C-alpha cells in the first residue's frame, strides 16, 4: 500500500514539472516585451496643447518643443528599432517641422532609446491665416523591427496626440508715441537749440526755433514703423506754422512727399489718409510767422 501511494504522488509531480518547462519556452502575454512611447520627462504631466499668438506686423509667435523616447517593458536582448510616424493638419512645409530622428533604437541590454526631439519655431506659412484656427499633431509608432521574438506594441502609450491652437490675428493699435530716446533727430542748419531741446528729449521747455525762417527736421525711428500722423506743440498760435509738408524715406536721403497740410493753433495734429510704413520721417515748414518754433514732436503709430 505504501509503494502504491508513492508511485501515485510521483506520477502527479513529473507531469507538472514538464508543463512548467514548456510555459517558460513559449512566448505568451506574460513574458512578451511591450514597447511604448513616453515623454523624456515622464514624471511631469504631459502638455497636449500648444498655443500660438498672432499680431499684425509681428507675425505668429510660439514654440513647439517636445522630447520623447521608446521604452520596453524589460531589457531587450537585441536592438529594437521603432519607426516613428508624424502626421499633422498644420498647413506648413515639412522642412519647418524638425524631428531629430525618425527611428527610436532601444539598444541591446537597455530598456529605452535615446531621446528624440520635435521642434517647430517657424510659423511663416501661417501668417495669411487671420482667423483663429486649431490643428492636430500626432506622433506614433509606425513599426517595430527586431530579430527577437515576442516584442510587440503596448496597449498603452502608443502615440502622442497634440492640439495646436492659433489665436486670431490681433490688429495693431494706434498710439501716440512721445519721442523715445532711441529716435534720432536731425535739424536744419541755423535752428536754435539743436543739441538740447524738448523735441528730442521730451523733457523741459527748450524749443527749437528760428526768426521767421521755415525750417525742417527729420527723425530716424531706427526701424520701419507704421505711421498714421504727427502732433506738434508750439509756444502758442503766434509761433506756429500755417502750412507744412511731410515726407518719408527708406534711406534718410531720398524723400517722398506724403502731402502738404494747412495747420493752425498751438497744438497741431496731422493725420494721414492711409497707414505709411517708413523708417524716416521729414517735417518741413512752408508758411511761418515772424518767429516759429516746435516745443514737442509726437508721432501716431500702430503698435
């Protein structure tokens, strides 16, 4: 009876051991290697929305800068190459989308690839889109290549899905600019107080003036500005011109007339019919009283 019991126990143990060996050598869901995509800094919440601003004259501003990697659920025995596919509804040329690599390679003995970076900073293709717009940007695993069996896609983290939101173009706002320090003023020879005056510095009460001689001044804005008019202040109406001409220039040498304007009063405002883009502006008096001056010189601009 004792021998029969031992034999019975042995017959149960041997088949169990045999089944266990077969399981270890068979690829199944418990011993497969699963490949995922993760942000390089996966401990922080993933930002899935990028916002772009759009301002008239300035263009579109905003940056897409994202780093990610391919990861395996366990150390791989041989290299695993993951082909990366990027798709987007952004209407921009492919050369403006900078992807550092289209393959993420998990080296043998490792669990993750080197980081891959995605960067977009040039939005010039979108400047004609004036209204608000929303686009998609997706990064996903296209294929997995390896000589090792049992390597497959994870059910999770297969791709990144981003939304790119561009704001509607914000129009420039007209403002009265009161003589920034970087502007450069030049006055006609013979004008009093050329080197120290309230026209250039916007402080004090030292005007530029002549005794009955129409004079001119030019201003270099140092960059192209959108100009819509000027404002001049004088000691009083008896010291103000009654007719002036204004000019623009690209180089400060060759001048194009904007027009001749009749003026009056101690505070004179001249508005142009259209916006004018110019770097240089020239103010030329035509009709003046016995003594004429300028105390302040302001410019209406779109900013």
